[in-house]
C-alpha cells in the first residue's frame, strides 16, 4: 500500500501526475496530519498559505484511505475545478479504482415535472423566459445528467431557472411521476455508491439542516470530511440554520396552485381567485421597499405603519387561502403537497415576524422583484457542533486564511470546534523579495471627501507605471462606481468594472489582456487566481470592516456587548483581518510572481489595531513611500529578465 510520504517524494506519485513537481515540506506535513486522523470525531484545522499545495495535500490521503470521503469546496466553480482538473490527475496514479462523483444542490438539476408544467402553462411569464424555454427544451432532449451548468447558452441568473428546477418545498419525491428518471435522484444514487463525493459548502449545510428536520439527506454518511476554503463556512452555515420567508416563495406557490387549478381541480375557481389575490398582496409588500436593493433590520422596518399593514394584509390572505385549500385535501397529490408548503410558509411566518426573541438577528433583504425576511442565529457553534457530533466522521478544515494574528481561536469558536488539532503552514514564496506592501503617507481619513480624489490619483499613477495588470478592490459599490467614472478617460489601459458582465468573463478577459485594470468589490477579494504578469498590483481602498448598518453584524455586536465582552476585538476586527488576508492573497500566486500591495487607509498605521492587520499579512518588504512602490513596479520582472 502506498504511504503518504511516498506520494510527495521527488520520484513519487505526484511527480508522475504533475510535470515539474518539486517536493514541498508543508504539503507533505499537511497530508501526513490528515492521514494520522484515526479516531471518530477528531478535528484538524489547517491554515495553508498560498503556494503550499493544500489541494493535493488533502486529495492524496482522501484517495488512499478506506471508507467514504466528502470533499467540500467554497463554491460551485471550485467544486468543478477540483473534480474535473485536480482530482483526475492524482486519482490516475494513486487509486484508479476509486469511484469519484460530483454532487450539486437540488437547484442545479433540471426538474422534469416543473419543465413539463411550465411548458404547458407559462402563465404571465416574461418574454425572456419564453425564449429561454425553447433553449431548455432542446437541451433537455439530449442531456444525460440534467446539470443546469451544461446550459452555457443561459446566463447564470436566467429567469427561467427557478421555473424548471425544484426546491425542498415543492418536490413531490416518490409521488412524482418522473421519480425514476429524476436527475437529482440519479445523482444521489451515484453519490451513495461512490468512494469520494465532491460537494460545496452550500449543499453540505443544506444537508445538515435536512437531517435535522427529518426530511432526509442528499449527502451520504462519510468517514472523512474535508472543507476547503473553510473560512467561508461559518457565514454559509448561518444561512442554512436561518429561517427565511420571501415573497418569491409565496409567488411560486401561487403559480403552482394556478397550474393545478387548470389541470386537476378545474371546478375550484375560488382557489384560483384567492391565489391571484395572494400574489397581488405579496407584490404590495415588495412595493413598500425602495426600488434599489437594500438590507436592513426587520424590527425597524416593521415599525413603519405602511409596512406593518401590508404584511398583516398578506397574512390574512394566506389564512383565507389556507381555508380554501383545506376543503380540497385529497383531490390531487400535487395540491396536497402545495397545502403542506402553505402550512410550512405560515410556520416560518411566525418565526421571522416574532422579532422579540433574543439570540437571533431579524433582518430583511430586497431585490428588484422580491423581499425576504430572515431569522438568523447569532452563532452556529451549537447547531454545527451538534451536527458534527451526530456523524461518525473525522473532520478537516483548511484555508489560506483562518488565523488572526496567528491564532485559530476566532475560527474555532464560530464553528463550535472543541480543542481541534491545529497546523499553520507558511507559504514557500519569498515574499520579502517577490512583493512589497505600501501604505502611502499623507492620505485623508477614509470618511473624508478628499479620499476619493487621493485614491483615484494613486490608481492613475500606479497603472501608468505598471506594465502588468492591476486589481483595485473596494469595500463599497459607491466608491467603485465613482472611481470607475473618473478613470474612464484617464487611463490608457482596458478598464474592467464588476457588473458589466459575469465574473468569470471579466477574469478571463483581464487575464488574457495582460496589463488591464479591474475594479471589483467583495466577490473579487477571494477565489480569484491570476498568476504571472497579468496581475502585478493589488490596491485596496479601505480596511474591510463590515458595514455598521449590516443587521446581522449589529445583532452580533449587541449580543457580545450584553455578555460584557468587547465586540470590536471579538467580532468586527477578526472578520476584517480575514477579509484583508483574502484580498492580499490575490497578489502572489506562484514562485515567479512579483508585485505590490497598496493599502490606502491610514488606520493600518495610525490605529493600534493596525498591528493586528500587519501581523496577519505575509512578510513582504514594507514602505510608506508610493514612489518606492512605483519603482518596484517599473523594474523588469525577474521571470522575464535574461
């Protein structure tokens, strides 16, 4: 049997899978630590900085161990990269007999019943949805897996997708006439039979909640669970341990009831009429909120009379709809399932609108068409810890950014990890030679009006000097748009602005260009890999403290304060430090990369907490002189010098 140490030797399995492979002590150390987990319930937390090769460090022991393994990534894109690119290379040389499968969440698979229903009764569907329907129907005739990701012709936010996919609420399960042909059921069966299942955190957390409520589960029992990009896990878990009620859920239920009226209970005209009224009253609730997307405190918004009245009126209509539905029980399986959904919605209603309870954040979020109300626990430590204790597995959590000032305490506490083994692995990159951190002197304070001009001037100077690409990372869309407008006619490079097209397309164009400028907010601070000359400078506009208006943050701060603890030190600062580490991590992605990180916020130098940020960043050369940073950018890259 192959030993872990043998995999990472100069002439080991990795050298056969990866041309030009060089042994990395940190990679072997991490792989050995995972292989040494032998007791059920053991937990290992690993911060593996960029360049340590953490992906293969957990894939190798996953392939070599007996029993079932779940590998969970932060996003679907990373999930597909792991399954299609990284896993096959090592599997071929280590364990060609192992069965590996990719499992996505329910919303990623075509629902044959909902496609059939929408095709027969599109109702008042938008013209875009009807055009997309033709694309979907043509694809549905030839797909083997029913994975919506195959539909490259559709945009990621295509309006038809909710109409042709199922949710836990509207799935008929074994009562569905298409059950035997269901793509989700087939994917689930493949996962049950596989040795290794590749999922993402959203699916894993959704599965934990399903087990907790007794509805069943998607992910099979496992002996080893590995979370990559584990720093995202606490926030994602909080979404799934939340209760949510949205006008979208109500609208979709009403539309499903209309389909059932037209196909199964045509004599129940009162059902159709009331469903129409409920949908109208749901729209009235949405109209109480501004047209622009916003997020806020439910307690505050419900104190407004017009909002409270609209919510109450909708609740009364839902009660009337319930009474009508109760007279039709047993007439149709689909209708009975809709009645169950209606009862569940009314239970959630009580939870999200009973805002006097402690231990939760009550908040709302509006989109252009809908508004959702949420009850989110302030901590997932208890439910997540319980979920781990209920499953007989060993647990690994890894990311490039888990520590704050070299301590794992913040991460461990958020997930309820009890005395886990920890391992901190430094990057093999020579940051002192490859990179420079610049904190320019004489900048205005972040809140001052002059800051916009100062930031725009720095970006212009840097872009003019940099013969490679530049990232400008913002903490707000408002500042991003203002700087984008200012730079539009003032830089001679291609300017890519977040929101102009998909993130994947923007990154592809930026990387191909080689010396472009990309302006982005939170989604570009992490999960972005642009090695080489295409990215030689990262400019960060401000320390990434969460907005004080964020209702979940407000609730956590207040809860921490009530316990007599310091919310800044225990909540706000650690969160911002990890975000900063992610942003800084975009710069150096290989041993040949060189570049400059510029932080345009005086507080990193003038405030005591700035030391915590600096202690958590890689050991780059440091300067307060922008001219020195520009000189670093102007020099000929080492990788190109002859």
